[in-house]
C-alpha cells in the first residue's frame, strides 16, 4: 500500500508524517506521532475524547482522515498549556475537581476552550449543550460545568482582554 | 457459647436448626466445626463465604477472635464494583 | 484504498467517473468514517471534496442560497443571512450529532447518506430545497425529496455527486421549522422528525404549506395531505389536530432499537403540531 | 501500632483530612501526559485483534486459522486450544475469554491474531474460518427459567434447593435470606401491595475501553501493562491460565479510565499474553467500544416480585421479595447481594428475599457499582412509595419510622453497627428541596439505598526520603481520586503538608498482594493501611529520636510532625522534625519506612437518601430531570470534592439506568446497540446540577471514621426517579428503563 505524505502543523510545530489512506487523524496522532493525549473512547464520534481543533474548528479526530490534515493547523491537548503555564481551564479543572478518572478530560478541555473562544459568557445551558458530545461517566458533569463557567467568569475579568476568535485559515 | 446463624438457603444444611451454639475462639474454629458437623455446609464454605461477627463483616478473614457471646452470621462471599 | 483531494468539481467528477471498485465521496466524513470503521463500507477510493473552494461556500443564488456540499452545519449556523431566512433548515443541521460533528457534517452528506432519520432532510424538503447534481453529462437540479430511493440508496448515477443544496428565495410571510424526537437531549438519531414550512397571507391564513416527516418510513416523506390540513386555515387548534392526524396516518414506521412503531406514529403527529406552531409564529414575525 | 477498632479512639480534629487539596495525578490528566491502558507501546510491538462470535449460541465445530497465519505480518494466532488445563477457580474465566466447544453469546471471543499492523491483523481475522452450528438461544431472564428454554449448560443443576434436581436448567442457584414469619406479618397489615418489576441490563460505560500490552519472554517471565481495578488479580488469573509462576508475571496498572466494577476481571489480558508467548513479541490488545459492549461484563437484567404489608400508621409489617437475575452465560450473577440489600434500609420483624441466579446467552455479567443492589432497591422502594401514596403518608416519615438503626437486625441477618441512614433521612427532610413547589406534569421521588462496603487484603509501603518527603506506595488502582485521599491521610498522621507525600500505585513486584479496587474499599482499606504504615514509620522515627536524645522510646511522642519528649521528666530536648530525623536516618540505623499488610476489617456500611424532581411530557413520554439532591453518609469525607464526585457520578449513572440505558437484543440474540450512539448514557445537556449533601456518621472501624462512598450512590436513583416519574405521570412505572415509548404507553397514549 502506498502511504500518503502529509505536511501539517500541530500545536504550532511543522509536522510531517506518512499514513495509510484509511488511517484516522486520531490513529496518526496516537500511533505515529506519540501524542496519546487524545483518547479513543468510541471511534464513532459519540464520546468526544479525541477532540482536537482543526483550523479553528472543534472536531473529533476519529472522524477525520490523517490525509485530510495536509496544510491544516491542528491543536491538541498537548498544546493547551503554554510551557509550564496552564490554560485557565486546566487550572479550574484541578481547582474544581472536575475530573475523576481523567480519560475524558483532554477532550473536555479542548472542547471547552473552543467554546470560550467563541462565547466568553456562556450560560449553564450553553455549556451543557456545547459539551453534549463529550461523555463523562464519572462526574455526572456537575463539577465540569462549574469549572467551565468559573473559568469564563475569571477570563472576562481583566478589562475585556478577550482572546481573539480562533484563527481560521482554511486552505482549500 | 458463640451463636451461629447461616443465611436462609443454607438453613437446611444445618439440618433444621435455626441457630446453633458452639465453643469457638475464632472464625476459623466456627467454620471448621460447621464443616466437620454438616457436610452440606462444607461445600458452601469451600466455595467461599463472608462472615459477620457482632455486626461487622469479614470477607476473607478466619483468624478474627470471638468473644464467648459473639454472634456470628455466615453469608455468601461478597463482591463489589 | 486511495485518497484523492481534487481542487475542482470537474476533477472530482472525472475521478468519480473513472474510478474502479467502490468509491465514496468524503464531505464531512461523520457517517463515512463510522461505516468504514465498522466494516460496513470498504471503499477502494475516497474523493475528498473539501479542497474544492466553491463547494466550501454559501453563496447567494438569486434571492435564495446555494450551500456548497462541503459546507459544515456549523458554518451554516454562523451565516446570519441564511439563519434568518431558513431557521428551520439551519436548526435541523445544528441538531446533527455533537458540536464536534457539526464542525464537519454537511447537509449534502446527510442527504446522500440516505438515512430515513437524517435530521436535515425533512427540513430541506419542507423548505423546497433542491440538490444540484454534477456528473459526466453536466448539471441537473432535483428536488431533495426525490433524491433518496430507500435506506442507503439514492438516485445518483455513476460519476455523479451533489455539488450544492439550493434553497429558494423565501416568500413573504413564510416560516419554517424542524423538530425531532430523541430520548436524550442531544447525540441521538431521530426517532421521528417533522419539518414544516408555511406561507400566510396578510390576514394570517395559510396559503401554502409543505410538511415533511422523517424516520417514519423507508425515506423522508413529503406529506401533501398534512399540508392540506393547514392550507386555508389560520393554523388554529383544529387545523393542528388535523395536521397531527394526517401525519400519524401517513407514518408507516418500523419497530427498532430507537422506538416502537406505535410510538413513532403518535410522536410524528405531536412533532408536526409543535413544529407548525413555530413555523406559523415565524411567518407572523413573532419569533 | 495498627489501629484497633473498638479500642482506639477516633480522631476528629484534622489538618489535611477534610480539605480540598489538588490531586497528585491532576497535572498529568489535564495536559494529556497521563498514560492509560492504550497509551503504552513497546519496541517490536504487535497489534492483537480478537475474532468474536456473531451468534448468540452456537457449537464450534471447527476453526481453520491456516489462511490467517499465512497473511504477511501475522506472527501468532490463538484459539481456546492455546489455553490448557487450569485450576477450577478460573475455569469460567478461561471459557469466557476464549470460547471452547460453544460460543455462548454474541461477541464471545473465538480466536485472536497478532500482527505487525492493525490492517494485517484485521485482514487475518477475516480469513479465520469458523464452522458454527447455530443453536437455539435465550436472552430474557424469565424465558431462560422456563422448562422449555434451551439449556445452555447441560452440567448445570440448580444449587440451593432442598433436593438437587435431576435435570439441568438455566437456574444456577437459589438463595434465601430473612427472618420472622412473613405470612403472619402480611396478614397483620392494613394494606398489602404486590408488584412485579423488570429491569434491563446496563453497562458500566467507562469511557476507556479495555486495553493491555503484554510481553512474554522465552524464559517464562512476563509483564503486563493494563487498565484494571486490580493488577494483583490480573497477575493471579493470567498466571493460572497460562500455567506460569505468579511471581514470574509482573503487572503494572496503568491510569484507568473508569471501571465501576467492570474492570475487576480479565477479558483481553490472558489473550494478549498467549499471543505474546506464541509470537515472542510484545502484543497490544485494545477493545473497540463495540467489543466493550458486546463482550465485557454488563449488569444483570432482572425480574422481581415484591410484596410488602403496611399499617395505616406507616409501620411495615413484613416484606417479601423474589428476585430473578440473569448474569450472562455463566453462573455468578449479583442476585445474592440484591437479595441481601433489598430490605436493608428497613428494620423489619418479618422479611424474606429469595434470589435465583439464572444464565442466559449474554456476556458474563461483571460487577457494576453496588452489584445487584440498585435493581432490588428499585423494586422495594417503588412498592414502599406506592404504599405511602395509597395510605396518604409522607414517604420520608414512613422511612424514618421503619429505618434500620444502630444495633437493629439487618434483613440479611447480622445486627448493624453504628449507621447513618436516619441522619440522611433527616437531612433530606430538612432540605429546601423537599419543600420546593412542583409545577404541572412534575413529580417528586424519594428513595433510600444501602451498600455493604468492604475492607479486604491490603498492603501499603511508606518510605521516608532523606529530605523529609514521603513516597507512599499503594496497590489499589486509583479510579476516582484515591491517591489524593490516601496521601492526605498519611500526611495527616505524619503531621507533614500534603504536598510532601507522593502517592503512587506500585506494580505487583514492588508491593504485597492487594485485593482489587472494589466494594468502595480503597479510601477505607488502603487509607487505613496508610495510616498504620505512617504509625509504623512514626514508631521508628521516635526510636531514632530516643537514641539521639539518649532517653527511652516510651518517653518520646510524635506531635505535629516532630518527635518530642513526652513529659518534662524526659529531659529538655528540642523537637526533632520528620525532616531532621530523615536527614540523619542513615547514620542512626539506616533507611526509615513504614509498612502495613492487613486484611482490613471494620468497613462501615453506607446508606443514602435521594430526592429527585422530574417533569414528564405527556405527549411524548420524555422525562426531564429537574432537580436532584443526594444525601449520603460518608463517615468522614477525607477529600470532600471527590466524595461529592462519587455521589454525583453514582446518581447520574442511576439516571441513565432509570431512563435510557439498556441492552437491546434482536430476535436472533445479537446485541442491537453496541455503541455509544444507541447505548444512551446521559450527556451534559440531559442533566441539572447534582446537589451533594455529605452526612458524616463516623465508622467506628476506621481511625478517622471513614466509610466507603463509591457504590451506595447508585442504589437509590432507579427507585427515586421511578417514584418521581410515577408521581408526575400519575401512573405506577414498573419497568426500566423508562424510555419515552414505555412512559407514553403507561400513560395510555399509545
């Protein structure tokens, strides 16, 4: 089988890989690039544990081919903290005990970050619906929702230093 | 004497007795005597039992000391989730 | 398996017409990749249409809209003009799967997947949407309700693909709505769905209506008898009861893991009634 | 130095215990660094895949693996023939991990391959030819008990009857519990209600599928990395199945992405090990979600009859239950625990619970959070609720009137120690939720629940480093934050800040045996062992201080993290802190560590009361959960955030069980909904916040009063929600899940 050569950007790093045509982006991240922070809970887009952001858009990496990553900009959980500085959501998840087993946590963080970049003042209902595609079996979601709402509140505080909406550079 | 009861479906194994009294200083002695006296109990004990002593549950411990008036209850082996 | 990402519709059609074995178009991929993983679908060739720029755009088509086949439902929700004109269609697309799925899923893909439970299809049918089909012999426009022949089957011929979905200009005092029933609040496939589009005259009397039902037959249905129950009325309780009865009567569903036959028949009527109220209020400018 | 229940006094003033400290594994889990079961790789690793039966019940005439073996990249193919004789205790496990003569359920493993790529392994699976003779099957519990049902195991003769039957059947065993004259009790009652209930099987639904990496050398030594609730159990079972010395196999528990009981047994680990043995390469096996649902262990489906008598004043005169639990293709459903737990919340003069353990063509059930109890509580609490309604009595008053309390005789036999059921009921009655107004189509439900909670075999090692920090090794995989709570208990005991203690899960070669993480035992038992280990280390540090000061050890006490002379008579000595002593450890006698190896006893039972409001859409049967409050006795909440987390998580799993989760089998006996799309666990938008009220009635069996909290929280919700929906709909619901079609049907709308 011929492998496809792909050049892409992952968390700002230029990355090249080769993959089979039917390999998903999740398989590539985990098995070829050693980035195991994105998890496979279902492989069918029903659990959100593999959530990544592609060109500013939240997607399930299990529902995207590795080959489709050509020229795209991909953000994963591994790029969420800035060096040792945690993203505010990460800190709030710790503060609120918003994780138990932690296997769904990377997906929730990536998805919640994508929400707060679009809506810095979500209602509880908006948080719940945005995150409906991220399954958690341990927490009953209560502490996760609180952590996201609390992060939004904190991030709004410093004189509207609102983060710019995620960069969109769709190269079609 | 230690008072010993067993769970409902094992009652026939005690050959009609609702409760029996034994001289025993530990769970091990209770289980040994039950096994020796009642063949049907032996099988159940071999498959595994939990034992309650004065209201406290022991899943797999036989060396637990008993008081002379302890109440012992033999139950199926417990598992959890 | 081969993967192609052509840059033009022409190239895509050429690849599609010339491919051997089974070929699948990859738009959002949210159904295709699931089928591939379960072994249901084992294509020899995949043609990714997301590198074809016109297919990634929502264009004004006269006074209507042409929604490229690679446009995600999230992009539809973000298009203010589209959401204002056809809220029912946009909302139906926003019901497909999760936020993550909506970032990829397309209504053209939803249609081609040919599931009777596809959320966006009854809404498109009610709105009078047409599919623009491109193939080796050129272009044709077909009403959305005519695309699916049965579960998993479409009228598309070898070498053909859907280039865009076209929504007409919205007539004055017209409102559309789509509602579905699922056991949870999100993440399920519709157990039943109802899309309604109504046009009222200045007095609030319904002059035109389209009623479409999902998940209650092998394909999405356009139920003219149900539309007739609304036309000439003010969409009052009596008309709504007649609508619900007509919808239940038209439903011929199956029992499956998602719902029973009797449940689907009943709920099809309930949903149609509720959707009609929303559509009516939208036509009246109330919402 | 070990804690003596009943003799030692309980500690009630705490510095670290009871605070909400950051968890030690937190950073790894929020950055994606934590390594779960599927995240490990090894040089030269192969991918293992398992072929599964598409039939519910079929004789395996022949398996031809020759074509699969010929696929390029395939290094091993195994079938049941690769698993030889084994001890009786693991026979059923051996049959379950690889079908031998018969495939007993849809999804039963029949063969496995290991190849250099997943694609090659997938291709090889397709080339394995299995010659099946399809047999009649049965999946429903009531059907399986009928004399006309296909007999799944012709060597199965019902145990627990007065006389062992001559004919085999699908009924493995009968259990009976209770005391008093039930018939007389029912006769005395002003009102007797009798009802039959059914519940469908549900799955634990952990988000991380089973995964393992096994490596077996030709020298007979092996390693397994896997997500499990008990790596010592994995070692025992795998070594027994492959005829290895237990100590030749080292098992390391990865981070575990949820278990809830489902990871207290093995499915893929022995298969991966056998593949590794055959290929002489490391082999990784990861289940797909569909495999998890088809072939790991869900709960029992059940059918339950309840008869309860009540007087007009609310006194329950007698309770009678018959419980039938289908536990999949092998004996061992949780029916005895269901029967024992059914009436545990009530202090009854006459009570009887009879349980039948039934086999059917479904995957072998595994433990799921308080195994067996939620369904039994559902049935009993539904009838109690109906009696309250019929007699116009307040459901909390009636429960308080009949509640089990300290010293009362439990329905399953023994007398209770100090228990907190009343405290939870009183907390519920005083809570604003109980008085809040309800709207149209809305209803309120109340229910109580009980779970035993375990202790069990536990081993902990606590090492004092030269810089005065602590390494704490425990052997119970952390499924919900237990490293934080255990580390905090050690810090409390030693008198050091919590962040000076690092708690890890040690592998099977580095620590004594530990029972699995189950029965809500870890914070209790590993915590108790950690406290004992800390006391052991303190004893040693006091000896060192005594040596340094030249006074007898009896004259040294440990307080606030330092050794101090116990009285002025002992002489004037500046306190020696833990760090001071640690720095001199080498010179004063060598390294200092504390140990504890125990069979932990004294686990305190736990009770909860749940309150829930729902709204029913009378036109669609859709149920919305509006408000939910959990009141549960934690004894002492070591880490309140994770105690609340257990309450909330259990309640929501119960909501799923009550409303939408179910195993749906087709007429052909195959599972119709083997995915998260149609196996519908609750999503964030389905739910309100879950209020968690921690009640603390200290357990006399633990130095800090700790009780297990993990399991009780799933016991009341099924009944609480059913009672709430019944209240809202005005009709008694008797079947779970209360999916919209069932609710609509109950309402008479369809």
